[in-house]
C-alpha cells in the first residue's frame, strides 16, 4: 500500500478538494461511482478501498447476469487517474480497480496487462479516439415518456462538416468544449457530422491507459452535459434506421522505450516498418475471433448493414476510409493506425485491449500483412482471414472457442465475457420490436 509519506501521495484536502467521485468501469464501459469526502478518499488512496464484486455481472439496465453471494472486494484507487470533476466545484474524479479475484474480469485491468506486455517487448503504445454522437431535442424524461419512439433530433439544420450548425449552436458548443477541458479532456477538434444533430469529436493522443480513460469519461461527460440542458446525447451505434451509424474509432501509434516512432518506413512499399506491418497483420487476423471485444452490443451489428459508411470486413489501406484499418504513414513521426470497425457504443478499455493485444500477437509471431486495399474495402474479404461475425451471438461464441482470445486475455476473462455477451443477446432476442409485428403480423 502507498503510505502518506510517499512523494507521489495525493492529499485531496490539501489541494482544495472537498469531494471525490471514485468509481470503477463495468463490462459495458459504464462508470459506477461513489461520492466521497476528500479526507476519506485520501485515506482510501493510501490504505485501499472496497466495492461490491457484482460489477462484472452488472447489465446496462441494472440487471444481473447471474446470481451469487455478493461481497465487498478490495480495490485500489489509481492516483495517476486523478482529474478535476467538471460538474462540481472543488471536486475530483479518481478511477479504481479490483485487486482481488475480480481483477481478472476487469476491462481496465485487461488493458493494463496488454500495456505491460508491450513494455516487456520494448514498445510503448499511445492512443487517441474519435467519436460520433447524435444530440436529440429530448430530455431524459421525454425519451422515457415517449417510450423511446418518435424522438426529435436537435440541430435539424446540421449537415456533414457544416459551417452553419457550429454558428447557430456556437454558445452551447463553447460551453461543451469548456466543460470537457475542465474535466481533463481537451479536444483535438470537433466538427459537424452526417445529418441532423450529429457531431464528431476527436481526442488528442495520450499514453494508452489514459487514452482509454479519456474516451470512457468523454462519453459520460458528454451525456451528462446535454442531459443538464434538457437534451440527450446518443452513442448507440445505430440509433434508428433514419439516423447514420455512429463510429467510435480507437487510434494507436507505437514507439520504442526512448519514444522513437516505430510504425512507418517510407522506404518500404507499404509505408510501414516490419513492426508496423506485423502489428497491422495481427489486428486483421485477430478481428474474427475477438470482435465481441469491440462490438459488444446487439445494436453494434446494425451499424454494419449496407448503406452505412462503416467498414464491415478485415481490410487495411493507407488513408483509405472504407477499410477496417486505416493506416496513416506520413509524416513518419505521426504514423498511426485507425481502427474503423468499432462503433460509438464500444467499451474503450476493451476495444484498446483487443487492438493492442492482437497487434502485439502479430509482432510476436511475425504475421504476414495481407495485400493493401486500394479500392473500396467496405465489403472485401481476404481469403486468409475470412468474414467477420454478423451478430453478437456469433461473435461471442467465436470468442469463447478461440485459442487466440484465451492466449491473450486468459480463460477466466474469456469465459466470463463471452457469457455476458450471450446473456445480452438473449435479453434482446426476448424483446419483439414493433417493426417485426408490422412485417409479420398479417403475413405468417
């Protein structure tokens, strides 16, 4: 345990903080927290904390995937995760994680293990994210009152890369930008995206664990900001059939331990170094078995339907937005890999863990890079890789049966996560939508 004598020890009260929002991320990337007085948070930072061990089994509707004798389990507050809390004066936020048996089931711990694995290979991973989201002209209460049907979209004048909507919504968006900065998430940029109410925000590069934390908290902070203003921000991969699919793209670059970029080599035909080629190959070959980690909801697979911009296969291309993996190799110092298959509903810690873990597997085994896709890559299937799963159930069953997933993430996590995704699929299949009655009621 860290003692108060440690030179890095954080004393919240001494820094003018009155309350600390301390919490853990669950399997779906939701931050589950408790608001603590600063002196108590300082004590827990030094001595350890505890949280009920039910979080790995918690569902998005506060349903439990299974039952057992729930108990408190030891946790540690990560002092390196401390940041200002943007919705309360004199408050901070800190992220915790289990230190007992549930650690093997924790998405953030799974990512931390892959980051340690990279360091053991002499590699440092830096990450960033881009998110598309839709703002609805509905309060949370009105969404429920309307039973989630017939929802009105905010900013009907908006179009992709519009100069009009940023002008009409300038005051609101300036407040939004300031709130994110106050929460330790300055934006690289934001812009209008495809159609009414649709925005895209790009987060700047950070050390990978911080980048994943930023991405998960970005979604929380964004939803809270718009809810406060009687609006609703949606990160569903496919909100309705009338809205565009929404991407949540993790981006990774690699350096050596001295910070020298490693991905690009302008002298090679691919523009990638041997390390870069093997990393991209690992990501591509890992997608079919590991898809449940970056597309973990039933709704995620609706975004892969024809008509959306989203890629649907394991392809790569230099600066090719129709590929599952977009590689940017110039300038070499800023070379990066953008993973374009995940939707805005992704759990950032799991998506980055899959991204890094599969890429490192490619480097370790020297996987050969499939041919580059120079044309439209949205539906191209490489024979050596094959098609990707088309449903959450298929993805979860493939994940459970995969020797690669078990090698990278361990049996305990694979069994638990696969079971949670199968339970999510079962919950959704028990629900019959109005569209199904419209399509079948009079005809079957």
